[in-house]
C-alpha cells in the first residue's frame, strides 16, 4: 500500500526531505519548520501532492494547498508537463487513401 499521508512537524532533527520526496503517491505532507529553501525543493516533483504545510491538521482545508504553499515559501508551483495534446487543429496527412485505394490529396476522406 503506497504512502499517501505523512506528518513530520515533530521531527526536530530532520533537515533532508529526499526520502519523502521519493514517495510518488504522497498526497498530504506536513514538514518540520526548519526545512526551508533548498531542502524543500525536492518536494516540487511529487506528482500527486495536494496539501503541503509546516503544520498538520486533520481538517485538510486548514492546511495549505500545494500551490498556496509554493507561493508563500518558494515561488510558483512547478508546471506539470502535459503528456497529451488536448486541443488544436486536426492533423492532416497528405497522401492518404480512402477505403477504395483512391488518393486523398488533402489528407481527409474522399467524398463519395
């Protein structure tokens, strides 16, 4: 079962967040107050993280959304890479043929 929630504010000696940053299924993370600057940068690549804060609360609405956290403590949130083009003009491929073998010079289907 993947780790999705982690509460670390009580870990007063923790300074390196590299290990929690490897938990790719992590959705909610509370980190110790001494973790700032470069030590939190590794958390930017957590793809499923929704809440990130220096305090824990069972009421997630009281914790910062990840975008809010990065605005307050380290600039803008990372831009997630789009893996699929969602819009745009249809692709045209010149030289296709219709079902009967006739060439379609515009790349569309031949009209019958």
